């Protein structure tokens, strides 16, 4: 049996853009993707701290160093510019893998700069 464990999280990411008419996805600054070990086209779960919305989409790269967190297509209806998000990835793990697994958590400041990287 596998367990689905938190693999990585961007905590308190600020939405910088919402474009209803763009092809769906979530643009994430490449520096933030690297820090959290997230990949383009990877499925993500998003939790809006401001309004409680919970939704999923996939990642596309936003320009490195831009601080961009953009919601596109249908996802743009789930948050407004300035809203705070928790962005997570999960991975299936065996019981043995899950026992020793430590997720990577990237804490962000109000401009989506990296404040701290935690590996529990």
C-alpha cells in the first residue's frame, strides 16, 4: 500500500496575476520552482488563505527572478491578485519511504522572495 505524502510546499505565495483568458495553469517563478523542487507540468494543489478555495492545476514556468505567481484560465476565478496561497505537491510512497520522508517547505515573503527553506 502507498501513502500520498506532502513532497513540497510554497507557503504564503502572493498571487501576482490572474488571467481568465489564458490557457489554464499556474505560472511560478523558476527560482521558486527550483527551491521547492517543483517541475513544469507537475500537478499542484492550491489552497487560498484569503477565501478558503481549494483547487488543482499544473505548473508552467514564469520568468526566473520575477516573483510571479499567476493563475490562468479557470484557476483565475479562484483567487484575486494579492491573495495568499499555499501551493503543494504530493507523491505516493511506500510505508518505508513515508517513514523517513521529509517534505521541503519554502516560506515566502510578501513579494514572493524566499524567507526560509525548511526540510523537517
